[in-house]
C-alpha cells in the first residue's frame, strides 16, 4: 500500500454515498461522544475526591487516563476502519465504551473508576477517527472545510449543555447517574451507525498489515503537510481538553462556584466556539477557509496573553478566567476546519490512519497538558503556564506551514493558501 500524494486529476471522482448535510450531521454526532464524556464528568470531580477519600491529583487521573485511552486507541481504530470498514469498527468500539460506562457505575474504588474511564476513552476514540475519515472519503477542499465547520457547530451543542446536565445530575441523582447517561449515549451512537451511516470504504485487510501500517504512519509523521496542520489542531483544541482538568478546581475550589453554576458557566467556552463557528461559516465563502486561519491565530494569542495578565494581576474570578478562554475558543473555531482538511488531503487512501494520527496528537496534547497541569500545586498557576504554551505551539506551527510547498492540496486549496500567505506578507 502506498499513501503518496497524487495530483487531484488522478483521483477518481464519483457521487458521494452520503450528502454533505448528512455527513455533517452524522459526523458531528459521532464526534460528540468524546467531548460529552469529558464535559459530563468534570462537575463531579470534586465530589469524587470526597466519595473515595482520594486527592485532587489522583482524581485527575480519571481524565488523564481517559485522554490516554482516547489518544492511543485512535492509532488502532483508524487503520482498522481503513481495512475492515467504518461501520463495524465504530460499533465495536462503542461496545467497549458501554462496558466502561457500566464498570464506572459499580466501581468500588478510585482505581477501578480510573480503569473504567480508560475503557471509555478507548471506545470513544472511534467517533473522532471514523467521522473525519468519512469526510475525507467523500469530500475534499472547501467542501471538506465546510463540513468540518458544520461538524464543529453540531459538536459544540453537546459539550455546551453537558456540564450543565452533569451538574444537575450530580446534585439530584449523584455521580453514578452521570455514567448511566454516558451508557445511554453510547447506545444512541451504535443505533445511529447502524441506521444512518453508509459504508464508505471497501474491506481491504492489506491496509492493516503491520508493515504497511508502520510505513503509513512513518509517511504521515515525516510529512510536514500533515504534521504542521496537526500541531495546529493539537495546540488549539488540546488546550481546551487540558483546561477540562484544571477549570473544575479553579472555578469550584478557588472561585467557589457550585457544580450547577460551574456547568452553566462552561457555556462561555462552548458558546464562544459556537459563535466563532457561525462567523467562520458566514465569512468562508468570501475569504476562504485557509485565509481565516490567521484570524483564528490572533484570537488564540489574545486569549493566551489575557489569561496570563489577568490571573497575575487579579485574583481568579469567573470573568477573568472564562473571558480569555472564550476568546481562545473562538480562535479554535477559525483554525480547525482548514487545518484538518490540509492535514488529511495528501492521504486519500489512508484517511482512517491520517485521522487517527491527527486525533492522537490532538488528544495526546490534551493528555500531556493535563498531566503538566497536575505538576502544579496551584491550578491558577497551571492555567497561566500550560495553556499559553499550547497556544504559542499552535500559532508557530501554522506560521511554519505557511512556508512549505503545497503537497496533496487540491488546486482550490492551494490558491486559498497562497492568498493567505500573500495577505500575511
């Protein structure tokens, strides 16, 4: 198997088996299982510290191991979906997620709960890896960016309401009920896959042979056209995942918000992403997805700098934490559609592996950021150190990507990228 880029004229063009709108809706719902699992759980973290007589550092492992399972499992489920098909792999991994959810409900100790969260991360990985692979199977160029933007808009709804739902569930039914909600979500995803998703690849076991798989990953990780856009995705959305391990202790422990207030307050983050995605969608027909990445980079830097200045000069409050985080989230909405499209464009025959490697870097960044944050005794200090570093990494990677030759982009992608470079010169 080879994944070397081919000129667009050599690619076979055929009508997609699913419409752009259908792929957007299905992709958004598949992707949502991972962030929803994260957002539902975060309001319960301080309560779980007391329930198991544990410590904040140990309870944070329930997120760190979730990130680990999510990140590493993508390296498996993505290529498996290339060889076995998108649908059966999604269903199998959702079954793993369901087992993890029920194990969390009956967990007798924090160790078992941590393992259950790891299983949930493994299962949820398929939603992210497979959904983006389906987009690459069927669409490229501005169509791909437009779909990924709509996926982001749909995706923002789940995490927007999940902390609020998690907070209410915690207060009225206890933390065990949160995992029952997750179990129900996994069943819904399996039913969606069975009845709404059409297979987009042919079964080909040669794609998952170890030697071919290692060669594919080697090509991905040494190709700057893949690596640099993926670092942009990792540095932006990875920071939001890292914040999931920090914000509960900043806003509930330091600021004093209740679980319900925290859940409602997190609407600032997801609401900002939602608004940013809508603005991006309105501007994309005029400016193109690639030019708008520069706008996103500006928002990311403003958010990172504001976090540092406000939390150094003032005591933490809801507004001086979530205001900069909201600005950062707007930047993510502008950066991701074009950068995801650019990263996967050179690898049409290994879309699952490319999506998996990008997702591994994305979730791995969240895992590393969360682990780095746990090294700080003060969560506020962790916020002003870890998040800006991730933002600078993302913006620096985008600037470096601007300077490499076009490889694997379609003609319209290359034109938009050149316009972006000219406007920044």
